[in-house]
């Protein structure tokens, strides 16, 4: 029955729905890709004129970005493994960009990374301050109660 067409896929083949779902998971968010492309093209365009990008071009941008991210991730992972580590860090990504022959991206990425770290450090210090103030307030509120309890204990001894 070799010539018979069945509904079962050949051995090792993925079902169509499963492969479509995997492809959707790997896609970059279209709104973000569109915003990035339009922002960059508007900066480049003469006089800040709006540039129209058709659907196929936008899909090409998204797919190109996805492939670049996969390639960068794999290269950074190799850098990480060479250092006998399991966690990719920012230095691995920067080294991977150099190895992939994209050194022009290293400096802008380093600048963005530093800005991100500074912003998060400020945010963390604000959060730490708020937590400390909250603890002080809780401690302050509980101290009078403890003093009252101690005073009650002292009065109990007198009875």
C-alpha cells in the first residue's frame, strides 16, 4: 500500500499546525518592528517626511531581525561556552558582535547598556529607600505598642 495517500504525515515530519504555532512563537512583535523601522526611516528621510513601508517589506524586516537575533544568540552562546559558563552576559553579546563583524554596533550598544544600568540603579535605589521608609514607619508604629506592653508587664508585677 505504498501508493496509498493517508492522512498521517511521513515519519519524522511535524504536523502543519504545530509548525505554524512554532513559527508564530518565533515571530517578533509586528507593532514593535513597524515602530522601529518607521522611526529609523523618518530620521533618515529628508525633512522628516513619513516613509511608507508595504506589508512585504515589513515582513522582510521582521524576518531579517529574527534571523540576526538567532545568529547573535548562537554566537554569544558559543562565547559563553568557551568561558565554561552557562549564562550569556552582555560581554558575550558584545564579543559576538565583534566576531560577526559588526563592530560598529558595539559602541552604541555599550552606551545603551550603560544608560539602562544607570536607570535601573536609580530605580532600585528609589525602591530600596521606599522599603526602608516603610520599615521605619512599621518599626515606629510597633515601638509604642512594645513600650505599652512593657509598661503593662511592669504594672502586672506591682499587683
